[in-house]
C-alpha cells in the first residue's frame, strides 16, 4: 500500500484546491446513518464536513471513526494532530504503550534537547500524566487517530494535520503563568493520583488529558483558554 498524502496545517496544495473545486460542483447527498457523536457542517462553497467527537482512550471512539470514514468516504481526513505528533498514527498500539510507559533518562534528554530545559521538563510531566492514564485504562492514547489513518489509507484519502504545533501550545500555556504557578502546576501534574475509569472516558467525547489538566489547574483560567477553548478551536477551524 502506497504512502498517503499528508498535508501539514498552513500548507496549501494546488491539487487539493482543484479537487475541492470540482467536487463542490457535484451535490452529494448527506450521509445520515452515522454515530451520534458526528456533527454535520456545510462550507460556503458547498463542501461537506463531518466532525467526529472522540476521546483519546476510547475503543468506542475508534469504532465511531472507522464507521464514519467507511460511510462518508471523504476526500480529506483532518486529524487533530500537528507534524510533531505524526508518529502517533504510524506506530502500533504496542509501540505507543511502550513509549508512554517508559519515561527514562534518554527520553528526558530528547525532550530537553528539542524543546529546551523548561518546556522539556513540562513535557515530561505531561508524559507522566499520560502514562498514569495508560496504566489505569490499559489502552494506548490516540487510538482514534490510528484507526482513521488505517481506514483512510484503505480508501485512498488525503490526510490533513489540522492542529497547531504542540510546542507552540505548550509554550503559550506555560508562559501565561507566573513562575510560582508554573512550579505548582508541574508538581500537580507529576503527583496527580486521580482515578479515571473507562466509563469516565465514555461519559464525554473529548480529550481526557485536557479535561484532567483543566480540573487540576482550575485556578489557572489561561490554561483552559489556550489548551481547550478559544485558541485551539480557532486554529482548528482555520485549518479545516
């Protein structure tokens, strides 16, 4: 199977534009037999968008994504990822599990070397939180992305990475806090022992990691604004 086309956010592809232009001239009936987590939108040029609400640690979300792509057969599949997290879709669940659960000195050095000491150590703290969820739920994060990638490849879809760079998001989030609050947040991330069940994950469709971050750092409204609300939502909307 040949490698699919993957377009980063902000990139413009002439073939994609011409394809979209020709497709908008053809009225395609709306697909209605879809999971309840799917929202249908129409663009000004007649483009059809099916948004699937998912959770990162959810087998149900994986199946929702597969069914939607099978039924809709989209030209483009947009993933809430940036190029820095592209490996999430190309690794197996086993490889992701091993990566998340083995935060050793080499991984810390890699993150610090790539992002600097301060942001690198915060990424280690987020990895620690993700590892705790992985152990509790027995699932690798990002399964819905891998499910979309596998099914989309079967159908010859083009993939678009629609999220803002994780490095920009982390940088804006951390530097929105005072030094004292940065240290307090890091401690809470590392020592958080909140229990999460599969039922908790399925009770809402969204990023369970982001929800935990919001709850842990409820006293820091800037974090939820940057991670979960206006900033990333606007970025995703523009890239889609």
